[in-house]
C-alpha cells in the first residue's frame, strides 16, 4: 500500500517549472527581436543625421569661402566682430 501511494503522487513542480521556463524564454526572444528592431531604427536614423550633418558642414564651408571671396573683393578685412581675420582672408 505504501508503494501504491508513492507511485500515484507525481511531483507537480517540474512540469510547471518547465512550462514557466518555456514561457519566459519565448518572452525573452520576443523582447530581443523588439530591441533589435528598435536598435536598427535608431542606427538608421543616426546614419541619416550624420549624413545630413556632413552635407551641412560642406555647405557651410562653401558659403564661408564664397563670403570670404566677396569680402576680399570689396576690400573688407574684419566685417564680423569675433571672427578671426584668417577666416576672412
């Protein structure tokens, strides 16, 4: 009788524990995918910002060169206070 009672009782913990672990692992996989997508979107946005920054720097450089040429053509050496003369000549 003692052997029947012990054979009929199954430990409920391992099955629940396995189910809980599987559920947790699925959640982690979904979270990883979401974070990868967020990371990818941020990476692409960052690249666009850096490209725009590069274009704007180039444009500012060309405008500064044009401004310097026009000012030197007019004979003005230090029109804007605070600008070093090296930028104007």
